[in-house]
C-alpha cells in the first residue's frame, strides 16, 4: 500500500473552482445502508481516506435517517484539520419520512444538516433524487431557495442528483445559466452501464461539473454481491455475479476493475464510492494509483464486458412513474 500514499489526483469540478480528489468518499455506508458500521470504523475510514488524499465526502440526511451525516460530522471533526482542506456535499429534499422539495423544508434542512455535520457551510448542497419530486417545483422554488442559502454563505454550490438522466437536461434547459453548478449521477458510469457518457458534452457546454457515483453499481460489482434491497433485475444480478466469479478465477478483484473503469474518464471530476472500512479505502485508492501508472487491465476488462453484454445499460425504474 505504501506506493499509493499521497498520489491521488485532483480534478476540477465544472466552473466551481473546487478541485476534487478523483476518488470521492461516499458516506451512505456510514448510515448503515450496506450493513452495520461502528463509529470507530467510520472515523478510521474517513481518517485513512483523508491521509491518502481523498478530499471529497458526500452524504445526505436520507442516509440512515440522518445517521450518515452525524457520523461523517464526527469523523471530519476528529481529523482536526482546517475546514478548507476538505470538501463536503450533502443533500436536501429526500428524508426518511419522504420527499419534500419545498423552499421551507430545504431551508430548514440545511441548518439541521450543518448541525449534524458540525460545519458552518457545505461546499455543495444537492437536491436529492429529483425524479421523485415535481421538476417544475425544483426549477421555480427549490433552486431559488438554494440560491438564497448560497447568498448567506451556508452553501457554496448547488447541485441536483437523480437516476434517470433526462431529469438533468429537463432542469438544466430551464434554469438560468450558472444556477446549477453540479450534477451527481449514479449507476450510469460503470462497466455494466455507461449511459452517462452521452450526456458529458452537453454538461460541459453548460459548464456543469460532473460527479459519478456508485462505480460498483451499489454492490453489484463486488465479490460479496449487492444488498437485499438492490433494485436490479435478477438477470442483471446474475450477470454481475458471473463477472465477479470470472475475475476471481483470473486472480483479479472485480471491484478494482470497476473502480479503474469509472476513473478512466477524466470528464468525470470525482468517482464517489461508498466505503465503510480502512481496507476498502486503501483498495479503492490503490486502484486509482495503479490506474495512473499501469492503465486499465484491458484483457480482463474485455472478458467482463463480454459477460455483461446481454445486460449492458440495463437500469431500473426510479421516481414518479408515468402511466
Ligand atoms: P457503490 O457502487 O459505491 O458501492 C458501495 C458498496 O460497495 C458498499 O457495500 C461498499 O462497502 C462496497 N465496497 C466499496 N469498496 C469496495 C471494495 N474495494 N471491495 C469490495 N466492496 C467495496 O454504491 P454507493 O455507496 O451507493 O455509491 C457511492 C456513494 O455515492 C454513496 O455513498 C453516496 O454518497 C453517493 N450516491 C448518491 C446518490 C444520489 O444522490 N442519488 C445515489 C447513489 C450514490
């Protein structure tokens, strides 16, 4: 592991002026979303991540019903470093008790998030999973409310997140230029699904920064497989299981291959991976460092792409379903 120390690359995030580590720390596991994580492990994981050059941490009041924010807040405080040495994003509009993108709720929710995170401001506040809201409300009410939070210094930048890619174009085509700084897409830039790629030129033309989350497809591209609640079809789960078994047979870890694949596209500022242990942090940072030195393992990547070909770009429904 020593060869990885201090080598993680930073990438600019759109026009924000922020420079994010190419591997970002997804803190949903700290909300016990993928199984129980002790406070000790949460703090140790964040500490190790920061030591290895990860400067970007993402959470939400939704993850573990606020537990993720609380744990991340404790862990960041325990680092004992200057506030400008790390970048934090959290979200609004999605909560354990449901969705509420009203100006009133999101304005209240940032104060609650800041208290749990033990911070005076967050670098990015994102409207969480907007496909579950009314997109016209996001445009006319939520984003203007976030702009006011920006003016008073509680947040630095505004983002939107969601699964269906069309929600991004719907909103970005209708808001004043520069009012949305960042999009966070998930499960659309990994070996099994690369549909985000087609949207990258559009996002660049709008000056919007791109964060891509879930390079391991929320556990599909891991040796242990996905959690019970994973929404993928049995067919997709089975193909990913076969791909993981194939990698193992060839002496390669599918998670490393998947991290490296997602990290290869430099138009993506940070690849947000959920981590809950020092070991996972070290493995994912090592994947990035080795990619920079050796490039992708093309041979095994081609095998995995062939195994996943029948389910390529297969996704699942998310949001308010249209009849
Ligand atoms: P992921 O694809 O990053 O997978 C996480 C799972 O993989 C966890 O079970 C984790 O323990 C495991 N894992 C991590 N590194 C591993 C390794 N080296 N080997 C084996 N297993 C490993 O999915 P995710 O956590 O859902 O996504 C990452 C982050 O992105 C989230 O924590 C969250 O911060 C963000 N995210 C945001 C949204 C949204 O805004 N709508 C959606 C999804 C994810």
